C-alpha cells in the first residue's frame, strides 16, 4: 500500500483478522493448509472495495487478485460482514470464466471447513447461498441484459480489460445493478486491449473511485526483475520468481510468445490472444527442406516493405505457378545485431537469422535501399519478374532507387483497407488461403515465424481483414508484410490468367 494511504477501515481490518484466523489456503498452492494471511496490498484492495463505490484491481495474472475478492465475498457470506439478504453478482467474458471465481470461493470454503454454505448448480455454473442469512453470490450470464434486473450489494466484473466495446451494455448493466442498494462495483483484470481499463485510469482521482494498477515498463527488458515487480505485486510471495525468470528467458528466444508474456505476466496493454494472420503451426507446415522446394517456374512476383528508421527492409518473391516463396530481409549495421536485438527484445533471433542467411546486414544507420535492391536482383538472377508490389505511400522512394539500379520491374502500388481502391484485404486473404491450403512452400526462416507470431490482424466494421500491424511497438513484421504483398500479387495474376482461359467466370 502507498505510504500516504489513509488508515484501514474497521471492515477491512475485521476481514483480514478473520481470514488469518478462520481461512486456510486451498490445495494446489505452495502454501496449502496455512492460514490465509492477506498481504498489505491485498488488504488495501479489500478496504477500498468496502469504502469506494468503484474499485479497479489491475495487475498481471496469478497474483491472487481473485483470491483476494473471494475472501471479501466469504466474509459477507460466513464472516464478520455477513448480513441477511446480501447479494453479489459476478460477470466475465463468459459464464465459464465467471464461474472460476465461484470455484475459488468453494475451494477456500472446503479448505477452511466453513459450514452453512450451499452451492446450487442450476442455473449453470451455479451460485452459493448462506443457509442462515440467504446471502448469495451468483454468476451473471454474459448478455446485454446482464445486471439490469438485479439488485446487488457487490457487482464484480472479472477480466474487464478483455471485454470489447460491444460489451458496454453488459458493463453498464453491472454498474447500475448496485444503484438501488448503494452497493459497490469491483473490476478484476489484466490491462488487456479493451476500452474500459483506459477509461477508468483516465478518471483516476475522481471521487468514489479507487485504482490499484500495477504495470510493467515497456522500455525495460523482459528479463529485468525490476520490470517483473512493477506488474506483479505478489511477486515472491504469491507468484514465483523462478517462473518469471524461466518464462522471460524462454520468450526472449521465442518471440511469437512475447505478446502473451507482456500482456499476462507484465500487465502491459495489448491482447494476449490477438488474431494472427495465420497460425504459426500452419506456417511451419509450409516449410520445406532445400531439396524439397518446388522450382522457380513461371513469372515471379515481388513484394517489398521499405523500412523506416528502426524497422527492417524486406523483399519476398512468390512463384504462383509452383507456390514457392522466398524472403530476404536487411538491416543496417549500426547499431549491431546484439544491440538491436536488446532494443527490440528479440533475444538471439537476429543473430540466428543472419547466420541462416535470411537477414542481410548492410552498411549505414538506415537500411540502404539501393544496395538492398542490388542484392535482391542478384538473388533473383534468371527469374522472370512479373510485377513488384509496394505500399503506395513509399512509391516515390522505390521508383527513385529502382531507376538508380537500372531495374525495369513493373511496380504495383498496394494500400491498407477493404475498399475497392485499397487492396490489402485481398492480399491478406490470398496469403491465408495459400498457407492454410498448404499450397505455399518456403525455406525455413526464423524471421517469418517471429513475424507471424507477433502479427495482429485488424478488421474493419464489416469484419474484413483490412490490414496487418505488429502486436507491440518493437515487433518486426516487415518480412510478413512483404510476403503478403507478393502472394497477393501472384495469386491475383493466376486468377486473371485462369479467367482469360475460360476456366473461371468473373462477373
């Protein structure tokens, strides 16, 4: 608890003393069977949940925020705060997730041998009722009417940060459910990608609002213990330091899992389950050994993603006649690969890519486009290039460097969006079909695996995949962007060819 925090109220002090004397940690935890002693930061959450109209407890996962509120609920059902007719409602992204809090309450009840608390399973996932007072904790269905018809003393929304804008009526219903009784609204969550946590943080300091927000630092390394402590108030007492150490080391060498680690274990903003352009497993199914790759037959279509100050420059070449895809990426030599990887939280990825020959290191502080195009031309010696695609925002730059290199390739400009004038949506769909259908064949490329794992598919209001973006600011998905353009161009050319041959009718 912060040093300037007011003294604890009588209710929080009574709950903490009762928990230590009467409750036991349930089985399955390292401290199983021991008294349920709440840490000071947990007692502070209980105090604010009792004295403030609205309380946010936002921190990384596995810090016992649900157990903290479970103790508060049990204190109303069977402890010092019990009173007749008290009601609590729990809402989450679905009934199953909301039911996890009820299971936690059950587990503490059983470990503590508390009597007089009956669980009724209908409607599923159930509710708990105190036999002597009829006090109840029940699970709300995740629908638009959630909470509206209920009169709660305590309304709990679990994983508020994972609820999207479309869930606003549900959240509003839970807020209004406490209006008649002057009750309390409590949100437990990681930060997540949704709109609700930022809205509460923007209101910090408002009357009746208590905020307990623990967040890692996006500029600190993933394996920095100081960073772990920022997002995990229970680190070392509830959440294992050994887990954080080993998991941070693992994700540094597995960039595709870093978005989950940042969201779930450091409580940084972002989705732990963002939609990828395709699964990493599906992509790996397209990887072939050098002697198993199809030939460079027919026209080749090239996608180019020109890098900015810190990003890479990538070129992907696709032969639609055989499904072969090759990707080449470059970065400047200043700073070096190790320093660049530290800044991007990429572990040994860049050094492995350079060693494998899929990452070129060119002289300069910015990737020199001209020399990169020269290396690409040498790489494609003998190939018949049908077209070269690039983001239309960069077309003057590409035309300039192509002219300097004497390249007579035909540029095609691509853009983001799903309108007829924009074409990223078509390229994304073509890429997904080629990967999921197993038509695409490609050499092993660690940069592509990392890029797919750190991609985030953005959809427009109609549900169309309108563009790709990285799941975090320092993710490098340039090789994926170039590949999507190349495959989109190649598949569109094949479709036009089949149409002219009369095998496909296009209205």
